[in-house]
């Protein structure tokens, strides 16, 4: 569904590559089209809708394999200065 002038309109699209929550749109949409992203289940063609601002995407979490820097004043169990990502 796309929204134009506060009215939902059914639109046929063709999809390409899917990767997680991302989907490539091959055809059926034009730049600037407002797409119904949530609350569209059961939404009928030509229904009146209220457009809300999109949610801001959160940054992806850091890779768990990357070493994390120890705070400047961090100490290991023996009271020696801790080193980031390595053994004391």
C-alpha cells in the first residue's frame, strides 16, 4: 500500500533480493512514494490513513568478537592495570 493525500492505495510491486528485514524493490514504486510500513494488515484500498513520522533506526550492535577498551583506571584481579582485549 502507498499513501497519497491521506488515502491508502493498493500497489503491485516486484521484489528482488531479500536480506534480513531489507527487501529490494524492482518495480512498482517511485522515488518519494509513501509506503505503509506498519498497521497495514486488513487495510483496504482507498481507506483514509494518518501518516506518522518514521522511527529512527538504532545503530547495529558492536561485533562481539571485537575487543572492548578497558577504562583508563581499570585494574585486573591482581590490582595491575588492565589492557584492552588482552590478558593482564
